[in-house]
């Protein structure tokens, strides 16, 4: 049940309760859904720091600002986690989807698919090219990714995403290797990405009769570690 109120004391009390609950819920998420797929304790600790920093209201979010917020001396630990740490990314993504579906339930579920672009200035970030960005509303130098959100009447969460690689990337083996894109990654259209993600999520939702739908908003939740990695960063 959701109760709406404009009474300041009630709002303050609800905020206080939420503030005490979310650290416990974050620890639960790390311990049950994330930790088993990060074999080293240092990696698990950095992952927790990273998530906390991503949730913070920072004006800019990159490895430097996230590390500073987490109290690290340098961005090395964040960079190592995103670019070099060993993990089973497929199993981790599946675990996170299972965690979300278990907490949000499978009643009146709608899957929301959309793409969005991140504007970039350079040419080394994986997938960057001059292409249409819905965020900017025009052709820009950007990355484009397709996202899948899991929504119920009470809450929603991102459960998957795929980074779109234009043919200017997939047709250049040297560029792929320099950016450390895994072997075997080839060109795929955005509708193909959507079908892949929907199929993976439907495996976790034993509720027949509801159709996936399309909307216009999504936020990244988890992704391959190479998505924002440029050589030397």
C-alpha cells in the first residue's frame, strides 16, 4: 500500500526510515546478489563503494569523483573494478535480475525497452561515433545503449542493457582489440538487443499472458566492464 501525504512530520519520518533501511538493503544486495560473483574481498568492498558513490548526488560521476566520494586516495580501485577485475559478468547480471524480480514480484509486470545516448568528446570510448542521440535530439558524438527496465505498479528497476557498436567499430578489428572489447562481439541491431534482453528476463518471470511494451526512459543498472573503458584508463 502506498500512502501519499504532505504533512512535514510524516514525510520527515518516512525519509528517516528510508535512510536507515537502505544501507542494510545495500549490504544485502552485495552479500546475496553481487558478492558471490566477485571472488576477492577487495573487489567486493570496491563494488560496494562504487554503488554507494553512484547513488550520491554528485554533480559529475567518473572514477575520480566516485573514488573521492568513497574516500579512496586515487581512482585506481574503481578503474580496476570496471576494467580489469575478474568476474562472471553473465552470472552477475542474471543474479541481479533474479534479485530484482524476487523483490518486486511478478504481478502486472511490464518490460520497458528504450535506447539512450551518452555524449562523448573523444574517439576511444567503446562504441563512440557520430550517431543519433535521443538524449540530445540530434546527431552527436556519443555512445548509444539499449536498456531494459522491469516495472510493476509499485516500483521499477533496470535489469539489463546492451552497448550498441556501430559498423565503424565492428568492422575494425584493431580498434576493437585496442579498446579491449571481448573476442566474438560483433554487430547487432538495437531490436536484436531488445529481443535478447526480453528473452533473458522472461526466463525469470513465470507469469504468462502479459506482453512486453515500449516506453521512453531507462537508466543503466549493470553492464559489461568494458562499456566505458578507453585504453589506458
